[in-house]
């Protein structure tokens, strides 16, 4: 048994806490919301973020970081990307020496354009860091549906530790050494999911969805390789696997957001009605800036950026994608 902490009690953080607890570990879960702390401790539930799920009674929720992190040898960070840096800074004095930090957040920080593991490495330079990613809806993980994900780290022992502690008969964790590729795939798939949701909201069929997924994967790979990733990573769980799930699954928040935009809702209106974060909105800004910095052509990302932040209509954006200059499928 290992003492573990999960920082962030959204749907994914809660599902990971439940997974660790059912694997026999002592699990502390930090939540920003007092009602979540009360519900987890009193009713073994998180109706705000994971309605209907019955959680392990081994999870103990906290509203303060210090008791949640006390003595934890394995710390999972599952907060939204835009608050991750601040949370790690606030946690540093409480994180045990030598603890392994597993980053379950997906995204790219606005402004710095740092990946999530880069943020953690900058703020906690003396701890081994692992990126956890792959096709995994929280509701299906907590329902014990078979799931496969990736734990990537430049520290092979840290990756194996995460693999061993998170794996069981319904969750299979693979290790990887391409942290950049795993993170870029996990972050950028949310932008492509917004695009496929837009196509769905317009009443378009399977042909455009397949085109967006395939060409979206080409854009993600192009940017990832420019940042130092291995091309083969994007054919794996954290690349193609996560992309297909998020672009086609009914539980995808980013796909649903795109569909609402296509049906005429404004971005502000859609976000105002949501309890949870659609990371694709933040990541679109960061990916667009990264593409400009690296000189990488990403037409789907650019189209989503124009729709979200430049008030371009969805039909105009799709027409512009189809009217682009003809070219070979493979990059030279």
C-alpha cells in the first residue's frame, strides 16, 4: 500500500482517486469546492463533477493542500491547465521529498506556451515527473470499463511506478519515454474535437469528421515533431487513440462545445453554462501561438481560433479550409 494524493477533484481527478483507492492505496483527494469535499467524505460521491459514480470509501477529501499531500509518495496533479502552476507553487512545501509527480492535466499554458510537465518541472525541479495521457473518459474509468493509457517520463523508474500503481484488471498503463509527444497529443486533440463538434453541429456527416480527424492528426504530428517529439508517438494511445475518442465520443466536452457553437451559441454563452472546463478553448490559443512561433502550418487549428476568438462564422471557416491550395497529403 502506498499513500497517494490527487490534487484536483474534477471528473478525471476523482476517477483517478477512485482507481488508486480500489487498487488498495490510501488516497487523499484535494478539492477546491467545499461541497465536493463534503460529498466525497460523507456520501462517497462527487455529484458536481462525476454524477452517478459510487466512489471508494478509502478516499479522504480535503479542502487544504497540506493535509492532502502529507506523506504522499505518489502525487497526481489533475487540475485545469490554467491553475496548475499556481497549485504546484502552493504545494511545494508540503510535497514529500522524492515524491513522484504524475501530471494528469492536459493543455498548453497560455503566455509561456509550456507543456504541463514543463510547468511542474520548473516549479518542482527535484521531483521525478510523469505525464499521464490517453483515451480515457472519467465516467468510463470509474465504471470499470477496460481502458488503456500511457505514463511517459524521462525517468524510467518513475514511469514504471505510475504504471504499477495505476494498473489493474480494467486499466492497463503503458510506459513511454516521449514526454513531449504524449503531452502534445493529449493537448491538441481537444482543439480538433472542437472542430469535429462544429461539423456535427452543422449537420455534416461522417466524411468531414474522418477528414478532420485525419488531417488534425497530421497537424498535431507536425507541431509535435517540431517540438522534438517522436513521430511514431502520434500513432499510439496518446495520439490517435485519444484523438478518436475525443472527436467521436458522446462524453467529450470539447466536441459538445463545438456543436453548440455551430448551432448558433456564442462562446461566452456556452462557457457560462458549464461546470467543467473545456480545455480545447485554452489550448486553441496556445496551439495557434506555438504554430506561429515554430513556423508550422496548422489550418484546422487556425480555423478554430478564428471561430472562437475572431468571430468568424463556422460555415465561412469550413469553406476556407476546403478552398485551400491543393497539395500532396504527405509533407515533403
